[in-house]
C-alpha cells in the first residue's frame, strides 16, 4: 500500500557538487558534438521498424494460412515486438525524451495504449518510481500487495520464505497482469500513486483507457477468433501465452537494476526527509548491466544503462552509452561508486541474492551507501 507521507530529499552543498559537475560535462558533450539530447535517425529507424514488424506479424496471424504451430510461434514473436516497442519508443516518449516537440512525445506515448497499457497511468506511476527509487510506500514498483517482498519494509509473510524460487515463474505473468488487471486496479481501486495523493483522474483518461484496451484485445484475439479457422480457445491461449516470455524479459530487465545485493533502501525521517540528494540516491539504488553490449543495448532501448536514465530522464536512450562514459569518469573524479555488472548473469545472481535476503523476516540491508555517509557535511 502506498504511503500517505510526502517525501522529499534534503541535500547539502557538498552532496550537490557531484551533480553540478556531471550536468556541466553532459551539457558540454551535447554542445561540443552539436547534437540534440532527443531522438535522432536511429530513433526514427527503430520507430519505423517497430511499426512495420508489428503490422507484419498482425497480417501474418490474420492471413489464415498458418498451422496451429505456426500461429502459436507468430503470437510469440508478436509479443517480443510489443516489448521492443515498450523499451524503445514508449519509454522515451513518456519521458518526453523522444522529441523536443511535446506534441510528438504525446503522440508516441500513446504507443503504450497501442500495446495494451495506458500512457497516462504509466507516466504517473513511472514518475513515482523515478522520483523515489527503493523508498517503501512511495516507489510503486515495490508494491506487490504481499506477493513479493522487494523491500525490507514490506511486511513479511510466510510465503516470502520461498520467493527466491517462485518469483521468476511469476515474473512471466507480469505483462499479462499489466494488460488485463494492473491498469484497471490503479484507475478504480487506488487513490494514491507514490507521492501523489487523493488522485482524481480526468474523465477523458477513462475513455482512452477503454479505447486502448478494446483495440488491444480486438487485434489480439477478438478479430482472430472471428476470422481464423482455429478454435476460439486455441487463439485465446496463444494470446495469453504470447505474454509469458516477453513478460519475463520485461520484468527481469527492470528488476535487476534496482533490487539486487548491493542496493540500498533509504527511509525518510518523521518529517518525510531523505538525508541525501537525488543523484547520490540514484547511484546507491541503481546498477547498470551489459552496457558495452551494443546489440543488447539496442534491443533493450538502453534499459540496461539505467543509472544515466534516472539522472537524465529527458535524454533519449540513443545517447546513454556515451553519457555513461562521462558519468563513470565523473564518479571516479569525485570518488563515488558507479555500480555496474559486466554480464547479465551476474546481475541476475545479485537479484536472486537480494530476493533470498529479503525472504527472511529480519532481513538486514543497507539504508545508505558510502557516498551518502561520506558527504554528511
């Protein structure tokens, strides 16, 4: 359940030195290279490719020429295209990083509705995560209604003893849960999203929610049920199963960047203050992985290069690799630890280790990192 407490960061001049220096270096990078912080031709190519491939899979499915196995495999491929759109187009657009033109960002942010989510709700929820990473009751990505224990401040339940085993299986349901349950829950049941309290959603957003869901369900299984020779049950099962592997991929890509052995879980004081500035907070709660993998970074839309994304969310992901080199250099100069895992399996193991730590009712985890503790002046 989200907290009723409003939380804010309480910094000091010494802590702010780092982010001022980093911003200056990043600004100089864009100026010296005479490039925009927004999308470029690579981004536009990805967008065009996404549309063409999504449409190709849809037409292939609707062609009526596929065997049962062929139809099943086409649905699985379609699911991965949907995740590609989420990582590479929707994520940037909802951060207003796709284009300098806000109307363009708004247009492409509706790709979230196109792939079964809701851009309005994603902006609010993802914003709550971005602003308050790993802060219990505020970071909505930690909220699982007791299904998992991603934070030591989440009440322990007996089933959590086994969460480092069952979590990965349930991750496969993440995407299906999102497109069928999650949006409706946050629209109709929850009143608080992170630090935003007693929210009243505009009427038009309810209309857009139902239009988006109708389109997604219509293209996904209703039209195929009407026009394809396969049984309605088989088509529906193909649609359900197309979310499993992409859903697992989607969940893991995000989870290993914040819930891992080595992260911190800061707690606000009685006045709602976090004794830190946001930049150091991000560096102590976020880790990159496989940042030197050009293909992996391209496919994941830079989700694996996550630290710089949190520090500069309005910068398009096509710039993350170059900016992270600057980030690491700045961290070294200020003697601040930049966390990264060279291999995904290392990141996955650390995620497993934290799940195992949090499976214990009296789990002890760091509340602050070295950078925070060394800059208390």
